[in-house]
C-alpha cells in the first residue's frame, strides 16, 4: 500500500481537493474524537460526509486507490487532506470497533481458525485486528473486508485479497 512520497499535486488532485473544500460539514471532523465516534449523531455525520466525498471521487473520475495514494503519500501540509484522513480514520475506527462486538466476528474468526488450525483463537483475533489496523487510514479498504448494510450494521466479514490472508498467516507462523 505504501508508495513513493510526493510533494506536487496533479491537476486532478487539486480539482478534487477544491471540491472537497466546498463541503462545509467537513470542518465538523475537527471537533471529533475517537471516543465520540460511537455516538449515533457522529456516525451519521461521518457517513454523510463519506458519501459526499465518495460522490466527489466518482464525479472527478478518480479511483479509491488515487485517494489512498493522496492520503498516505502527500508529504506537504494540506487541510483538506488532513480532514479526509480524519474522516477515514474515524469512520474506519467505528466500523472496526462495531465489528468486534458482532456474531459475524466470532464466525469469521472461526473460519480463519479452520484454515490455520495451529493458532489459538485469541492469536487469530489479534492478527485480524492488526490487519484491520493496517487499513484504518485508508478510504474504503476496511469496507472490502467488513461489509455493512445501509443502516450501518455489519452484514458479513470476509477476506477477499489473498495478501490479507497471507498477512494474517505470517503473523501466526510459529
């Protein structure tokens, strides 16, 4: 996921960030904290902002990988990028913390246990959590693993990228 740092924004990125700056509610991110993210009002704000930014990404014909590259590798201070990072971090934090308390989590850990029988359940949970933490600062990567319905409830958890399974497997090697 890491790439070479860059300091000059392309016209596409500048145009996208200009559109993001027009979303007035994005400034609400600055007043949030990790502990306030569990609040239903905060979640609604995060989801609404995420949807607006996603629509902007689509309008500007950018890819999620472009936004992840921008958030992870742009090395100059930029207020819009900082707000995008906070938005994705807080939203992903909420998704992950909600996921850990669902029956789907236990089912998912059980599926991994079948594939990696030598590991203990707690070790598997820790490895999966480390995988999710790896993606906490990305735009939609967590949602490829943790699928939610429109109301924000966890529908399913699944590893689709073989590299993610390999990441977990390597953490659990003895």
